[in-house]
C-alpha cells in the first residue's frame, strides 16, 4: 500500500509500547470456561491470514477463526500446494497472488482490502497453526477499546508462556534490539505476526517491503505516524506444527539486512557514522599494529599501511557523507512542511 493511498492526519503523541498483564487471567479463564462463554463473536472484525504453502495448518486455522467472525481473508502468496483449495473449503475468502512475492506483499494486499471496507479492526495471524485463533479477542481487545492503534501478541511478556526454542529466541532478541534502536519503540516481540490494527492504523501504515522484514517496518511506520502500540501476552504452538516456510537462519538475516536498510534510509547520520567508525577502528588498528611490528625491529607487510590508509580515508568519507545526506534530508523535509 503506497503512502499516497493512505494519506491521513497522524497523531502527535510519542508511540508507547505497553503490556496488558490482565490478559493472562483472561486467557486462563477462557481455557477453563470454554471460548464461547468468554467472548462474543467479533462480527465486524476482519481476520487476515497471509499464506504460502500452508496446506497442513490453513484449514484448521480458518475453521477456528470462523467461530469468532465470518470475515476471514486468506491471501495466498503463490502457493504450489493445496492451500487455496483448503482455505476456500474452510470458508475463507481467498485472494491469490500469481507468484510468490513475499510475506510483506501478502500483508499489503490484506491492508488494501481492509482499507476499502468499514471494519472495526483488522487482525493478522499466521496460517501455519502456531498462533491460536481463540486468542484473537485478547489481541484485538485494546484496539476495539481505543487504548491503542496497534496491538501485538507477544510471546515474551509472560515468562511462563515462553516456549520458543533457544536458538530462535537468541535470533529474535537480536532483531528486537535492532528494531528498537531503529524505531524507538521498545517491544518484547518485534517479529510477532499476531497483530491487531485500528482503522486509523490501517490508513496510516505505508509498507514497502515484500519480504520478512514487514513486522519491523510496521513498527517504524508506527513511530513515524505517532501510532500507539501495545502488547498482549499470547501462547504459541511449536510442537507438531509446520511453522517455518524459510530456514530460520535465512529468515533472521533477511530481517536484519532489511533493518539495516531501514536504518540507512531513516537515519543517515547514524548509518554512515557507524560504518565510518568501524572503518576508522579497522584502519587505526592495522596502522598501530604495523607500527608496533616496525618499532620492535620487524618489517610489516607493505599492504598493512595501504589497507590501513584506505580504511581511514573511507571512514572520513563515510562520516562526511552521513553529515551531508542528513542535512539534505532535513532541508527537504523543511521545504515540504
């Protein structure tokens, strides 16, 4: 969805990420009493499910979601299995991409569809079965109550719920810190795909990525537009769930590279400054080591000083570029205002 398609007045408040600890009690109550006794159907809430080769889980996810709302939209991102057939059989509306374009592209299609309707809220969840549809009321509740614009289902607010394998949690922690440094929005689960959005958020999100970095880009958009973000504790299934379309290492690095690209586009001075500082440390380290070898009577390789000199020059160029590009951006933004 382009920014021109979603022009709306943004709020001036600083986005705040808050947790809702009371939701844990609500979830425990729903498990004891049964879902139907705890929550009323969310008749005017759209649930959007991006899917790619999810034939194992998509049918059960759609059927469980139908207990809450009949507004279930599956965007199939070029699947080569029976995802489309099973989603339709379970009762979902299905929009198909001709080819695999990426999770970000599927979510943009969902946002485009939601923007053209008058829903009270939009909920996103994955189609592999890891997210529990019965928790949709907990995730969407703060949006419907008007306490936030975006609610994120977090696996890590309640430590007792955390079942994420250690290697995944380590990678997610790195992405959490990188996303927080970029957006200034401190959330405990920046990569969670279980989210709810108000109509105001739907109109103001301007996503560009087709890939797996879409969750981080959403938080960046939220910070830019002054959208308030809140977290809600959720459970996640890992056992007996086919929940990884991509290799976890590939997934993690693709998101990290996207975050770095966002840093370059949003905070030029910081990006070029960090790059320049690393080059300066490299050049200085090589140069000092070469001088140490020389002073001790040895002969450092000729390339030592050449590499050190080149690194130092590039560091100075990078730092200067950061200052120049940042100032140009500030001037252009001032002219637009």
